[in-house]
C-alpha cells in the first residue's frame, strides 16, 4: 500500500514539474496612466476636457466664457481639431470659435493630489497660445506658461439603495 502512495506522489510531482515552463518572456508591460478627465482652465468655471484614446490620439474641448461684446459671459466650446499624447507629452489645437483658438504644448505630470481621483492628481503643464483674428482678419497671439489641475473624481460612488 505504501508503494501505491509513493508512486502516486511521484506521478503527481512529475505532472506538476511537467506543467512548469522556463518562460523567459518579460513581465507584462505596465499600463500607462489614464490622463482622461476634466482640468481647470484660465478662469474660475472654465475647463478643459481631455479624452485619451488608442494610439496616443487625444480628443476633447476647452469650455470657456466668451469675452467679446457679442458673447460676453456665454459658454463657448472649442473642440480639439487635433490632439496627441506621446508618453506624458501632450498637445492639442482647438477649432476657431468667434475668432479665437488655442494651442497647448506640454506634459501631464503628477500633481499634489494624493490618490487617484483627488483634485490635482494630474496636472497639465506647458505653454498655451491663444490666437485671435479680428474683423480685418489680422491675427494676434498671446503665449503664456500654464498649469491646469485635474478636477476631483468620484471613483467609489456608492450604489443607491434598492427597495
């Protein structure tokens, strides 16, 4: 009877060893952080919506208050005409709305937020160029260094009560 147990154990051990491989493949690559979300913009109440898609494509829009006589205080949405993410380098150009468009070139960095979903967990840092075309088609541009903080996100929303 002891021989049966020993043979069974040997067969079990052999089958376990046979199942092991000497796979020397590298560990799975770390997934890149998802920088998608809302970020502050130039004034209180204004924001940038960034959506990172496959292959480094970035879509989104800038939502800002109009400041011309004809649109003062009205929310204007400047959708991205083009946007790209390469590692943490990000850039986008918006469409023209009421003679104004924006171009941002910079990076997405970790901010002071402690946990994913905290305010300023990610920060867009870089150069923003605001261009304006007047009625005579003359373009003027203003460039400035900016830092846009991510809005807080409610990642752990508790499900509603079920009655």
